[in-house]
């Protein structure tokens, strides 16, 4: 690996501060692949948690990157994000999330959608999610060609139906408008939207009630 080749036998035995210095220097010098290799090595060690500030520093390197690097970088970002609070991800990394949702690679889109799924599993996050407005991407990406991306969107939207606050987001005027817009793309997308609504109804009486209202009935 590039990381081991350049930094020799100190490798895994280096102190936390040394690891961080190596990673930060690589990023500062534009050597993102070295930084990513180092992060993946460091994060594989028990008890070591790298700072969340590395996440926004790595995101620019995803632009026009090759598939091999994207896979390694997404792996590193996922390891960093698993120790990052949902509040930080949603409120302080909003720009990075949007960049990820709009990225051409399904790897990057899936990475960001998984963070959104983490968020909707806790009802305490729903007000914040509604205010930031990132939920629209879970609807918009139902049109994606990659089924892995579509599955993540479905998981997020159905998870919303577990809570009254989530149902209000899903079946809000804006939510229904977006659902109608994506449905118009093709019959395939229409059935994907039906799947979301039916799955939501199956787990929530409140969702069934909303689906029977005049607004949500427009989708059905």
C-alpha cells in the first residue's frame, strides 16, 4: 500500500497523533489516495477514532474520481461517519450530503443515503431533517438506474412512516408534489412510488389515514 511504502515500519504501531499528522499532511498536499489508505488502516484498529473534520476535507476528492479510488474513499468516509453524530452530519455537512446525492456514482449516493437512513431511525432527528430539507433527495433518487440506490431510498421513506412526524414529512404538500413528479418519469418509477406508499401503509395506521386524504390520494 502507498501508506506503508512511504511511512515504513512505524505503520500500525504509530501513535494517534502521528497517524493524524500523516493523514492531514497527505490531504494538504493533495495526496488524497495516501490519506484514504491511511484512514482505512487506522480505522481498522480497535479504539481509534479519527476526527469528523476529515470528512468535508475528503469530499472534494470524489469529483471526477476513478471508480477504484471512489470505492476506497467511500469506505474511509463510511468509517469516519459512523462515529459522527447525526446532528453534525445533517446540519454541518449539508453541503457534502447534497454533493453526494447529486454525484454520478452509486457508491457515493448510497454512502450519503445510509447516513440519512441512520437519521430517520430516531424520531428526535425528524424535525431537524424536515427543516434542512434533505429528505427530498430520498424521493428524487427513486428514479436512479441503480437498484442499490433505489433500495436505500425505499428504506428511508418507509422508515419515516414509523413515526407521526415522519408521515407528515412524507405526505406533506412538498412530499406529494415530488412523488407525483418522479412518478411521471416512467411506469417503472410509478411502481416504485406505489411500493413506498404501500409499505408505509402496512406499518402505520397514521400513514393509511394520510394516504386516504385528498392530498396524498393524488399520488394513489
